[in-house]
C-alpha cells in the first residue's frame, strides 16, 4: 500500500489540469492501519527508519500537491490511516467514521508526519489528548475540535460508497470552482503561509499574484462583472 500510494502521488504531481482530490478507502473502511505481520517483518530500527522516511516524504508530497484535497473518512482511520487524513487539506466524515491515533498502544508515536500536522490542525493541547490518550474521534468530537470539517449524510441505498463519494465531490466542489490556475494558486499561497517564514510567504504571495493579475481569468472576470457578489 505504501509503494502504491507513493506511485499515485507521483502521478498527481504531474496532473497539470487538476484542482481537487478525494482520498478514500474501500469496503467501508478508510484505512485500518499497518498490517501487523508486515510490521513485525521490519521491526528492527534500521528498517523502521527507512519506512518512516519513505512515508514522511510521500505524505509531505501529498499535502503539497497543487490540489485542494479532502479525506473521505468512512469507517476506521487508525494509526497510519489517521496520519494519512492529516496529509489532506480537509477531512469529512460519515456517521460511522472514526479517526484514532493508536500509536501509543503499539509503544510508538506517529512517524509519518502525523503528529506535526495534527498540532497545526487542532492545536497542541488537543493533539496531546488525541496522541496521549489514543482517543477515538467520532464525527461529533471531530467537528468540535476542528479535526473534521464536514459531515456526510448516512446513505439509504445499497450503493452507499458511491453515494458518499458523490457527497464528497459536492462538498469539495465549493472550493474548486473556477479556472485551474486560480485554484492551484490558492493552494500554493496557503501552503507558503503555513510552511514558510512570513517574509518568504509574502514574497511567494506576491509572485503568485503576479502570475494571475491581467491573466485570462482575471480579464474575463473584469469583463463579465459589474460588482462583487
């Protein structure tokens, strides 16, 4: 799964026309964590560090994609699955969804960047509670602490996965409407504001602004609008 995820990220890095991304699981589960038999096979420190560095790199690249991303959490997102949700810009959850950082139970802390990203999402106090307590985050609690950004309605039909995905597409579309260069520029300035020192972020914002001012989308908007709405 780790190698497949990295391969998908590599493909998405070259998707020049993309604006949005939905990360979801299969068969009613987002991601239930690592296969324990596979973990036992690499339980020595050297292999563990290689895996850690590989996944840190993969999830950092996922977060830095020029796409607005959302994790669709249906069922369990445990351990590494919980870390994966933090590598998306948003998280939306079905009524049966659960995010749980179970690392403490395994004598570990997150190693794929999940702890650092979690602090930025929910703050240090909530991150301590979720990591130190291995707390199960359901929909209500997730919305309360800001880990979850939206709720999905429980599907009535048998094709629940398709229904949830359609809801996720609708939810994400409110943030991806508009020309691709504009949406990708939005993601870039937000990323720079989050990751760079203020002076560098301001410089990036100026440069990105310069690529759009007087561009096709800007000129079309000026020609078609008489006022802001």
